[in-house]
């Protein structure tokens, strides 16, 4: 079992959640924009080579994969965000603190993370409202992922509370070699 001898503050992982969540949803939006552009371009081409129509051939092959991605991109983004939360909670369980003095520092980190989350939320709101194409992508194709990022100011304190409960509320018993029968 890994021991946390350095006194790691588990709430620092909130910054990772905020930053990677923001970047992940932005990158997912870029992929959705590219996939939409490819789909619209290829379906608008009306060329026949021999007896093969390009649009029909595209719809039967690559179009299926792109449409599957476009229909499930929001689920991928939400899975990424919820997966990060689960990893943070599991790692705070593995690296538990016994010294309650660190809870004051964790509370200060929560305040800073909350300010950072509100800043990222404002930046995200500015990005998605900067053009009608981006607004369409993030409000239609990535609606749940966008809702997650726009509600970071609510999600961060909840995740922080889970981290504190798991890190400081649940103590594990120290096991020695005599307990293991050695």
C-alpha cells in the first residue's frame, strides 16, 4: 500500500479537475466542429464515378462512424469529467491524512479553487458565446459537458466535501508485520 509521508494536500486535485475539464470540453468541441464540417462537406458533394455515387458511398462507410461520434460526443465528454471526479475521490481514499491540521490549508485551497472555477466558467461562457457556430456546438452537441463546466462553482465544493470526508474522516488502521502473520 502506498503511504503518504509527504503530507500531500488532496484538494490540489481540484485544480486539475477544473483545468483538464475545461480543456477536455474545448478539445471535444473542436473535434465535433471538425466532424460536422467533414460530414457537411462530404454529403454536399454530388459526384458519380462510374455507377458509384460519392455521397451514398460516404453515407454507407465513413458517414456512419462520424455520425456515431457526433451522436455520442457529449457522452464522451461527460464520461471524461465524471471519470476525473471518481479518480480524485479514489486517490483521496488511498492518500488519507491523519493530521487534522492540514484541513485549514485544504479550506484555503477550496476558496482559491472556487475563484479559479468561477474564472474558468466565465471564460468558457465567453468562448461559447463568441460565435453562433460555437454556441450551436456547445449548446446542442455538447450540452451536458457544457452544463458541467458552467456549473463548476457548484460542483467544486461538493467534490471538495467528498475529498475532506474521505481524506480526514476515514482513518485506516496501521498494519504491522505481526498483524500479517510474519
